[in-house]
């Protein structure tokens, strides 16, 4: 693949490691060949890499396919996902899931990029709905100074929520930032 064809979101293979192009910047200096600066994210461990190429150079494209999978359960050491088309199950180590575990509940649909038969990680939906299991109590005096209070969600994640949110409420969370978006339904 020619470096000029690389765009944001392209998948490249560098030294046998798949990378996602997070940013691609084109620069044409007054003298000499054009320069392409790429900000890459390693699809195996999420580390980043900045590289520079000159126009006309070739790069190897990584053939990555995305599959929809459903989160089934956590057995303590592994998170188990099932391909919704083939019903094959895949195990992911705790380290590979990382902080994404805070937004996973049984039945959650995720996107799993795979290179051949090897899963590279998971991509969460942008928003998830989780139940509030515990929340701090507030009094009228608290509402004057405090805008938010701590709440523990069904996954064990603690988040700041507005004072009107109560135990049993279902709230929408932005998985990119880990923050409260809105209350979806209230406790009956």
C-alpha cells in the first residue's frame, strides 16, 4: 500500500504488529519530498507510536476484520465472549480487558477486531446503561454545595452522579470518558 493511501482508521502491519492509524498528517515542505506523519496505536497492547514516511514509500496493510460478540461471563481469570454469528467463544485475559471491565455486564454487545483467528481486543459501545446499586444520601443543605455524589454501579464501578439519582435507577454512561450522561429510568 502506498503511504499516500493511508488514512485515519487504516490498519498497518509494522514488524509483524498490527497498528491502527489514529492520526495521519500530510506536510509538503518547500523543498524535497512530501512527509507523512502518522500517530499509530498498537492493537495488541494499546501503546502508541509516532512514525514519519516520505511520499512514494510503501507500507504493509494489516488485514483486520471486525466481529460482533456478546459478553457472557467472567470466570475470575478470563472474560468470555461469544461470536454472535458462529457462536464460537473467545477468552480474554483481565489485562487485555483493562478498565473496560467497568462497563461490561452479561449480554453486552461489543466489537472485536481480529487478525486471522487472533482477537486483538474489544471495542465497547459508546454508551451503556447500568443500574445504580449504592448511592450516597444527600440532604437539602448538600444540594447547595455539592453538584454530584458517588454511586456504585452493578459492575462495581464508582461514578459521580447528580444528587437526584437513587439506588435502583438505570443510568447511561459514556464509555469513552467513564462519565454519567443521563438517567434512563427510575426505581419503581
